[in-house]
C-alpha cells in the first residue's frame, strides 16, 4: 500500500487496516481510488491539484450537500495535501438513458431542489459567485486564439446563443442559490429511489436554472423531459423558488454550446473523452441539420 503515500495513509489511519485499494474509473479526475478497511469503512479518496483553497471550497460544498441529504459524507480532509475522503455510496452513475425514466428524472429534480434550498452558510466563506456566461466567452476566446474554424451550423448556433446569453445577462435574474455547477449525468448517482450528487468541485452561487440547464444539455433532454424535470424541481420546494421552464431551456442551449466549444478545445476531458467527443458530434449534426433547414 506504499503507493498511497504517507500523507494519505495518515488520513485513512482512523478507519482501520487497509484491505484493498482500487482505482475509480470515469470522471475527469485521475487518481481517485476506493479504499476498503477491515472495520467496514469503504472510502473514496479524491485527489485535487488546484491548491488548498479549492479543496476547502469543495469540502464545504460537499458537507452542505450531505446536510441536505443529497451529497456523500466527508470523512476526512487534508487540503494542504490536495486530499479529501468521502464515504462510499452504493449506486450507479446516471446515463442519458436513465434520465429518460420519469421516476429517475423526478428524483433528480427533487434532489437538485434540496441542494438549492440548503443554507449556504455551511459552504461559506469559500463558495464563490459563478459566471457561467463568462466561462463560455473564455472558451470562445481560447478557440479564437487557436484559429479554430467552425462549420456553418456551429456558427449559426453561436450567433443564436449569443442573443440568448445577452438576454440572460440583461436580467431579470432569480436570486442566486448554492448550485452544483457541474451537473452532468456522471455526477448524478442513482441509489435506489434516492439520488446523490457527486463532485462539488465547481459549486458556487448562481442562477438556479443554470444547474437544470446544464443537466438538460449534457443529458440531451428534450423539451418534454425538461418540463418534467422542472415540474419535479418546483413541486419539491416553495412556490417562491419555482423556475420557468423557458429559462431552463435557455440555459440548456447556452451550456450545450459552451460545452461543445470546451470539447473541441480538448483540454481536461479526462477518461470520458470519447463520451464527450461523441456527445459533441451529435450536437454538431443537429446544428448542421437545423442550419440546412433554415436555408431551404
């Protein structure tokens, strides 16, 4: 077990003798491992390279999610070493096909609402204010610096999304809540009738519709499914926090384009790169088809 290193071994020592260490496949982070102990504790070790402050922020966001019954339990952390440990949760990462199941989609909507309604003081002072529209602009600037050339359908989509992004930026905007910030299917764990939200690395304060739009984009949800997701979200909380499906659809389109550019840039795709490249190709084909229809 020497490959764990002394810092990690010290962090895991309270849980007993280590019986096995297995890599956790999937996701955009390398080096995540599952560790079984003789006392029965099964732990997930997360390694991060963004510095102590970012680890502290992710730990606080995960603690907040766990307090809302929609996140894993944090067992230990050593931000200075870029490490934290969560308790294993039995379940299966969702796929786009899973999210076509109305029961799963309803459970996800309720889980996201629970996260959004959770007090943010558990994640302060490290929870940042997010600017998802800026992230898209940054991706486009990086693509321009590399002189990337887009097909006509992608250019048409970019122009359409520019108008939507400008409208979202102009407001009015719902009161910001503590969002997940990276709500892709792989970060949604289906655990029986429950849903657990994983990897809160990008959590922050933002428009609540951003999370649902992000999931809708990356899970390729159609308008009917988005309506069902929003209905479940709205039903799970007070009327004052209800979302307009049209706003979620607007974010779905903005985030789909942002993620398409991110995939094209090819930076940090991790072990799921083939999944994201295939996803982006489906988006491109759809945009090319829509662009062709608009010219006929």
